[in-house]
C-alpha cells in the first residue's frame, strides 16, 4: 500500500473551508480541478520521485488563483465559454505580483474539459535575482554557523549548506545520510550529480546529524523509509520546508538572500553545466544564473578588489581554515 502524503491529503479539507462562503458554481469547478487535475498529478509525482518536494503550498496557490479568477469573471459578467485572449491579458495586466500567471493551470484543465477555448497564457517574465546577501555578510554568517556552539546543530549545518551552495529548501530538507561521502581525508555532499567538497567543520556537523537516533513510525512497514538529516517531529518525515525556513530565519540566517548570494557567487566561477551538476538545479536555471553573474562580474570584481586593497578581503581564507 502506498504511503499517505499528509501534505497533499490535507488540501481538500483546506479547500472546503475556503469554499464555505463561495458560490456553488465556483465550488463545482474548483473541486474537480483540485481532485482530478492537481492532486492526481501531484500524487503521481510523489510516488515516482525518490525525495519529492513539498507541493502543498504550490497547489494551494493554484487553487486560490482559480477561485480569485472566477470571482473576477463574475464581476465582469463573463462565462467560461466567453473567455478570450484579451480577457486573460486584462487579468494579468491587473496583477500586483506574478501570482496571476498561475491561472494557466486552471485554464489548461478547463480547456481539456471543453469548458473554454484553447488560449495561451504568457509565461512568467524572468526576473533578475534580487536581495542577494553580500559576500562579507555571507562569509560572516558562514563562520558563525561553523564555529558557534550556541546554535542548534541542525541550524548550523542547514545554514552552512545554504550559505555555501544555495540549494532549494526542499532539497535541503530531503537530504539523507546516503548523500554524505567520507574518505580518509575529505568529506563530500551530493546535492546534484557531482559531489561537493565540505569544510571539515561542516562535515563533522553533518556526521553528528547522521548519527542521531530518529523516531520511527509505530506501525511496522515492510520499507521503513529513509533516515533524514533534518527530521521533523513526525516519525519518518523530514522537516517541512517552511519549518526549516522559519527556523533558519529565526536564528539570523535569511534563507532567500543567503541562497541567492551563494548561487550568484558560484555562478560567477562555474560554467552552467557544472553549476547544474553541483547544485542539482535544472540546466536552464543554471544558464540564467551564469548569465546574470557574467553581466555583473566586472562590478563584482571591482568591488572585491577595492575591499582587498582596504585590507578587508572576502573572508574565504578564514573559511578554508575551518
């Protein structure tokens, strides 16, 4: 019997609560959209991916956008059969964020059900990374993660990985001891296809996490499931992505800006295929990061040269000794 995915299976109850004050016509559309389109595909992905990322927040956003879109249509006296490209353009033009582009999923479903004519929803515009943690602050935080015994071990390890390699929080939360490779002299971590060398102190932190006993589900299973480097309070489950983000942020490690800073630094030094292999990110995402880093490389090098001339350096020589 397949293991129940609690993140996904809680979404129908969330939807029913949200539909309590919505028109019945809206509920009659969003329920099958969730159950027979979004959840069906999400369950299939979760069954085949070895370490599936938490998808519940993404699905909730897609359903919420569909509900908002139906209300927007009612305000304009539109029916699904009346929708045309100009209406989709108007919907997106009124956006204050990129969230409205998610209507593509709902319209794909309505088109498959022949409720709307086939229409193309514009792709989400690509944006430059914003709010990067600068190198000085990033190396300072990294040194704190590697040396501050007052921080919890999982915060130190998770923060150091984020500050060094910039993995997605989903990938970080789903790390297992099998991703650690130790030999006589060095330790490596496998985030993508190629292992990355770990500073000795980070390797020791991860070794400690790997050796911690973990709670196991009380119900016996033929396949007990993987052990997690960052387990949750629920037996056999990794920590939730939002839980890890909140935990790191609470201890002064800003996840989004730290991750962006790490990826920008890596992209400045690595070709896109190697960046993708090392971090596990898709190739097209690595290409965008490298293109961004190359455009800003002259300014980056100039700033670093100015810091080195002033005797500040970028802190890397300190980390290499840790």
